[in-house]
């Protein structure tokens, strides 16, 4: 399962202690970029930093940041200990090829069970649909989006493949009923997880009705990865829901942090996205500035090729710019990684692109009314 926030922050602090904050972040950002997007100057910077750093120490930092396959890919492409890093990366190619075969088999069996709503989402979906390097994926799980009406059939299908549902960890207990986690202990040494998510985003107290309606429709229009039975959302929809997942599910920058934006960057570079359509959906679904803010941050951090006018809404007023300033430190070039209920409340309210005080009052009374209706 995913690394806990406490472990993530501890490892990140330990890594940063060996570099200045600016140097550390600059290097990490370059190492998750797509190789073809790097300039000669950026490649020179990576090489120079590499020669000045002990390889074992650098590898430790990269592992702590959970970006090993991406960094290994860059290092062997630019000729830094090419054979060493190519071997590291090839292990992920082998592993992820097996994951693709497993996921393909899952979809073949889901078809036999008559499951029509299931699509692969997020990281691995982006890797496959962009035809990117399959080695550039390091999660210990894949996520499927599905209609909860098919829960019984999906469970039966996964059980037949020795994936069995596990109790949700305490850290995500507030999301009970929004997803199920299935684990097969015989796949790889550490086992492998398949998460089935019934909501657009696994988040407590998030108003999702409009997102659900759109996702339900878009799943039925999903594409099939060539030579497989794996279904993924169409490009614009995948961009929209990946952005929503980062904004609402991870509060923009929380673990795995920087790695989240790889989905946006890879998808934008490989596909012809109808950006106006994506932003129109943001308006129609009352998503505030959640989507445009993710696009802005990706363009800012990874130099993702997104037209400037697409995310102008998130910088149009002081309130929105304050949220961006909170999420991204322009001096250290780092995204923030602090988490608390108060911080998350601020992010949630600020993301609605409305007056914070009146928005809080509106949400508070809305929550009270919904509880009264339930009782």
C-alpha cells in the first residue's frame, strides 16, 4: 500500500539535509521529467550534479523520494553510469510488463463476468494510453474505477484470481464505502494490490454528484489499449479526472508529492488535449479552481506544455494567488508537504473560488442539513 505521510516526510527531510533546498528540488524535478523534454543545459546540470555526488548516496535519496525508475531512465539516457542504471530500470520494465499482463487478464475476466463500467485509472493508465516507457511506473498497486452496482461481480472476479479484499487501513478509514482494496500475496515478493474505487475521488465530505455523473458517462465511452482488453478513459477525460484526483484526493501536493504531476505532464506531451473542453468541465461541475490549479502547477514545476490562458482563472485574484503561494514556494521552488485538518480545510475552501468565510458557513449548514435528513 501507499507509504504513510509520516514516513514520506521523514525520508524527504533526511534527503534534503544533504543538499540545499533549491539544489535538491531542482534535481528531483529534472529526474522525473520526460527525457525528450530536457534541454542541453538541464542535462548538463544533471551530469555535473551526478559527478559531484556519491552514487550510493544519490541512489538512497532517489529511493527516499520514490522516483527510482524515472531517475534511472534519465541517468542511462544521458550516459551517467549507463549500464548500472539501465539494469535498475530494466527491472521495472520486467515488473511492469508483468503488471500489464495481470491487468489485462483482470479485464478479460471482468468481461466474462459482464462488468461494463470498469476502467484503469491514474498512473498506470497514463503509462499505457500514452505508449510511454512501461518502466516509468513504481507504484505497488493499480487503481480501477467502477460503478458500485457491479461490486458483487467485480469481487467475484477478483477473488477467482486470488485477489482478496482487505480491511481498509485506519489512515483511510474515513473513506469507508468509497473503495475496496484487493491483495494477491503470491504476485511478486511483496504481493500486489488492486484498488477498486467507486467514487471519482476517495475523499470524505467532498461534494461529488456532478463528478460522478460525468465519470459514469465517460467510463462507458472508454478506449481499449491496443492488443489488450484494458479499458481507459478517453484523453480529455483522463486528464480531467487525474487532475481532480491530485487536487481533491491529495490536496494538490501531499504524498507522493512531485510524482503526482508526472501523469499530467506525460499525458499533455503525448496527447492532443482539448484544453478548453477540460476547463469547461471544471465550470460545469462547480470544481472551483481545482483543475486549472493543477494545470498551472504542472506547467510551473515540470514545464508541461499547457497554454497560459487555460489556467488564468487560478491566478485572476488575490485569494486564488494566495492558495498558489501556499502550495508552491517560488523561492525554494518546492511544493509544500505539510498536512493537518486545518490546512486541508483551508485548501478545500480556497479551491472553491469563493469567499472563504461565506463558503465555510455555506458548507457547515449544508453538512448540518444533510445529517438532519439522514436522521
